[in-house]
C-alpha cells in the first residue's frame, strides 16, 4: 500500500538531503516526492508518497519526526484531500493528427501547450490515476518524453484547522522547541 505523508520543514539548506538520506539509510522506498514553498516564507512543504508494503507508515513518520528541520508530519492517506499530479508529455503527432489528439486530450481536461513540426507537448493535471490513464492512451501514438511533478495534496476544507504536531507517543508538540509550534512554522 502507498501512504501519503505531508511534511512541513524549516526552509534551510540541506533539508531535502537530510530527508532523502533518512529514507536511504532506513531502506524506505519513496514512490513520489515533491517539495515547494508554503504559506509561510520560512517553511517548505513536502508531499511524500511512501510504499508501506515492507515498512509501516507509522515507522516512517516516527523517523521523519526525529529530523531537526522537520516541524510536522501528517499521514493524510485516509483523510479527505485534494491531490494532484502534473505531467508534460511530448507525443509524436503529424499536423493532420492534431485535431484528433486535441480532442482526446480535452476529454482528460488537458491541453496542448506546444506544437512542433512532428510533435506536441500535452499538459495534464489531476489525480494520479487520471494522468496515468492519459499516458496509457497516448502510448500507442509514440510518447517521446514525459516529466511528472509527483503527487501534491492538501486536506479538504476545514479538516486542516485541527491539525496539531503529534510527536512520537502521540503527544501534541512532542519534540518541539520551547514555545511550541508558534516559534516554528505555524500550522493552519
């Protein structure tokens, strides 16, 4: 099974390296990892999809919480989320096939973002399964290159409002420096 973890970290050099080294040392398998800014300029947000067939998700969470720049770890796998993946796909396409390809892509709410003499670049955003579905349909046409962002996820509605940093043992603010979460990056 795959679990989606949302990890808030202090925005400082080497954070991504520390997280990936942890996964490597512990032999945890990362299926997808995205990192970007957050609502706070001093915090970054990671969305990590982890294969938990060999290692329980709780063990991955506990290990992440031990890292100094990690502020909060939340498993959102079984919570209501909005999640998306973005893909850019270069597909072979003759000029006389473009309208047919555009129609196919529009079914997936994708769009053609670049046209060359013998290919087009398609952009699609959506659930991982939706992106996989379009890629499968484009495969027979001749995919030349694909790049994907990996999964990003946000809790739906006010579901995030009650989020609290729960360290090992389930204690709120465990592992937090004196002063709690407000001295680190605040959670919404």
